[in-house]
C-alpha cells in the first residue's frame, strides 16, 4: 500500500493491501473514541477535496478524516455543469500542481476522472467516487463494517441488492469482497445488471428473496429512478414492490444478519423504514467507520516519498508528540 | 506538360486485371502509358524520360479511402481540405471521399462544389465529396440528390448519425437506385446507443462506462437489408464493427441484395481492451468491440463480405481529446497509418494476400461508389502509389501532416513505408529520406 501513489479503486488492490488498510482503520477507529480524537500524522501536508459532483456525506467524511490527521485542507466544489468538463479537469490538474498540494480527493461524475488526475499529478489521488465506476473508500468501509460485525470476510455470504449497473459502491464491494473470499450474490432489475457481471466472481440471483436466502450481510444499493435509471424501470412503486428490502424479506437471511446501506436512503423504496432503523441495521456505524477508513487511506498514501519512491525503513507511524496517548501505527505490508 | 516517367523495376500490382509482376511502369501525359515491354517503344527510348528506380517496392494503383472527415468547412482547427489531402498522399492515398458532416453540412450544391474546387486547388489527393441524405443532416427532409450528384457528389450519407427514419431511407434508396451511387449508412440505433461511450461488455462493466451494444449497429443493418431488397437501391454500410452485422450482410448478399460494407483499421487490430486506463485515443464510434467481433471482421474482409477497407479518418484537436472519457469526442485519425495497420493486421498473418489487400483499397472502393478506377490499365489516370512493404517505421503522431494527433497507434512499429504517391501523373508525395531508395 505504501508503494502506491493513488487509491483509484479496489480492482487494483491485492487482498493484502486491503487487509493493511482495514487493520490501520481499526487503530484509527480507536482514536476516534478518544476525548481528543486527533493525531498529527498529516501535519504540514495539504489535502484538496475536489467535488465536481455534490456529496455532502462523503465530503464531510473526508474533511473530518483530514482534520483528525491534522492536515490542512482546501475544498473545491462545482456544479459540474460547466461548458467543457474536460477542460475543467485539465485546468484543475494544473492548479493543483501549482498549489503544492500533497493529496487530492476527487469525486467526479465521469468514470475515470481520478485516473486522469493521477496520471497528470505528482500528488496522491484518492477516488471519492467516479461516475459509475468505483467508490473505493465506501467499499472499504463496507468491508470494514462487515468484518467488525461478523469477525471475518472469508466465507461470508453477502447479498448486494439493487441497481448494480450504475453503482460504483457495488463495483468496489464486489472487487473487495471477492478478493477477501466472500461469497457474493447480487440481485436487481435485469435492466440494471451490467453486461457479463458474473466476471467479477459473483453470482446473479433471480430474485431478491433468492439473494437474501441465508445471507450474513445484505447491502442495499441506493436507487435513482428519477435520474439515472429513467426508462430502465417502470416506477418507484413497482421497484419498491419487487426489489424493496422489507422486514419480511430480511427474515430469509441468517437470524443475526447485518443490514447495510451506503446512504442517503430512499426509505420505503429500496429499503423499508423498519429495516433501515431495525435491530440488524449498522447504517450509522458505517458512517463512523467511514472516517476511520479514510484516515487510514490518507495516512498510508501520505507515507509515500514525494519522489514516488518509498523508503522502506521510514514508516515512523504517527509521530511522537507531547501527547503520549497517540497511537503508534505502522502500516503492514 | 511534364516529361514521361518510368517507375523502374518495381513489383507492379494491378488487382483489377490480375497483374502481379516485376516490371517497369510508364507514365506519359498524366496517364498510364504501358508496362514493361508493353509500353510504346518510342517512349522507352525517349531520352527525356525521368527514370525512378523502385526496385524492391510495390507499385499499385493509388489507394482510395472511401471514408474520411476533412472538417472543412467549419472546423478548420481540426483539419482542412489541404491538411487532410496532405495526410492522404503521405499515407499513399490518391483519392479520398469525404463525409458531409462538416459545419455547415454538405447538403447543397455550393458546398459540394466548394469541396470539389478546394480539393482541385490544393492539388494533392483527389477529393470526392459525399453529400448529405437529409437537409442539415437533420433526418427530416431529403436533399436535392440529383443536383448534388451533378455537382460532384459520389454518394450520399448522413454519416455521424444514421438515417433514422425508415421511410426516408426507403425514398433515398429509390431516388439513388438508378443514379448508380450508394446510400452510405452510419448504422447505429440512437436509442440503443443512448449515452454509450464504448462497447457494451465486460470491459465497460468493469470500467463503469456506459456501453453501446453491438446490436445498436446490427438492427439498423437488418432494417436496411429489407429496404434495399424492397427498393433495389444500394446500401453501403460504413465502418462495420460487429460480427452480427457481418452475418446480416453476408446473408443478404447471398440473396442478391445490393448491400456492401467497409471497415476501418482499428477494428482489425484493437478490441475494447484498448480503452483500459480511460484512453480517449481509443474512443471511436462505432466502438472497438470484442475479440470475437474482430475475428469475424477479418474473416469478412477475407471472403469479400466487407468489400473495401476505409480509414474513417476523424481528426480532433488535442484539447478535444484531453480530459475525461465521457466528454471526449469520438474518432481517431487514420490516413497516415492505415496502410501499415492493414499490412500488419491482414497480410503479415496471412489472412489476405498483398494483391487482395490492394484490391480492397483501390478498385473495390471505386466499385462501391459505382465508378471505374483503381487500376493501372493503359490510358487510365496515372494515380499510383509506391511503397516498400518490408520497411518498418514507428508511428509518431507529432510528425503527421494531419492536424489530428488522435491515434491509438502512437509508438507502434508498422510495416509499409509509402515512398511515392502520384495523382494524374504528378508527384504529390515523395518520402523525404528515400533518396537512397528512389533513384
Ligand atoms: Zn460514421
């Protein structure tokens, strides 16, 4: 992980690298429970949060992670409706370079936009969601939460339900979970199943009920019928009826099933009210874990030497400071 | 009048007449005067004749590209008739047929005449305009087809987009049936394409890019087969990319329906994997497809189902192509790499003989346009291409004559260096460092 400049997706990561991030996240998760939840790991470094597509939740989570690590932050937000998106990206890259920024967090409506920046920048680039491609930190926080809840990933039966085609969360989940040995079953409208999706190493169930049957984890995807999926499904009402995860459907899963959702939820559509707030739901834990996972990612990427090489010996963990409560981190390889 | 010219000792290929022989080729007064001993003896003893030694090289009819975009009028920052024609002759093309999706489009007589005239003024490759099927390429109302053909249009097409309305396509085929020109169809169902940016398959799924299914192309071809059958008109399918399309064309031809097809170099050597890394130089329309499609296209070129080999030369500025994949325009340049890529894709692996390749780049495109040409028969216009098939070179987009640098072949080593291009007996291109080769 430390050899990497960027985190663009879970497709590129090995199982070991994913585990390294999860282990680091666990340490940071403990930091978050302290009276002063702050460490100086990124002191002197500047992170830029570039959100070309609005996402309050993810942006706040990254900002919080940066602040908890004592980084300086700058935020850039745009409506994404500019005349030439390509030009914006190119100019953005130039500006970032000129400002001497160390880490860039980018959310963009075009798949691959972070890859463009990663190619053009010395700075490390973290994909905070690109188009319908990947959302690696969401994938990592989902996996982290599953591991926290179930104690392991290998052998878990995970059902992913909803609009897989447009879901970057689903892609990151599938890559990560399959690499760590989970059994992944997906279900959703046939019009929202991407071509040859089985090649992720997952199986496609014919119904939500079939997917949920015996599941350890049910991860419910957000549906955007009005926008992204217009024409692909008749109506929200029909969607809720056929694909909505209800308490009754959840009963097919393991008795202690873990229910997840990346948020924001359409209550009463893809997830029933009583499931969202029910005893199996860990949706709020996901949010907390998200900060810890992002801290781990920022921390690990910041360990890279500016030249792009990694000094193997130089992994000083969180620097020793006057506060002796600081945890000691050393990223494993 | 220029002096007579003799291309000495080359391998003269004239597939139209089944000629493949090492011999001299004589040119006089802009026309082919004869070959070897078949040339007039007065010519052979003419002391003023310029002799160019082309031993080891192939001498063939000037290459013809039935599908280019020259961007003039309107988008001269991408290409002009002059830069496009210069790129053409550098790539060995003596003739290019240019698509009407300029800005404004070639849908009236003055614009078609302008392109013809400008092509003549530039005086490099022959520039044959293709006129629009519908006014403004809006798909609503037919252009004045006969007037446009009189003005010099060699075909009609709404390339850039399909003729979506089946009724209009029917009428266009009826009106052109007896004019001897094809309706060139950019076969792509706009609804099935949607906002797709690459081939629909595992790679698009993995990369999270909106896919364009192969049937977006094939359903239009299926429809057009029926319309060609009904009308007796001639449909020519531009830039065929999919196996299913090839099957439809093959079956239709077996039933005697007038349908022809072309493909472009990139479909024969690349697949959707080339999009990896969100490389916008691999973004084209139709998109690069699967290995299976690629194999089917090669087979279709072999058996003649795809009559001719084009380039779909589509120049864009660097600025246009620089950015995220979704917002980059479709299209790549092709004039200066086509011969090399075709040699590499078809001749080197033995899918096609060299004369077979030359046929699909000379006489066949003329035949598709319903015209005579693409041959070295005595008396024909002396359009000649000379190239060294064994000379390998490295693609450097920065050296292109085209304004477009958008190529997926940057850095590729290709066979087939063009040494000389003649149009009407005039040397319009001569390789710079060829002094040793061309004496
Ligand atoms: Zn086209």
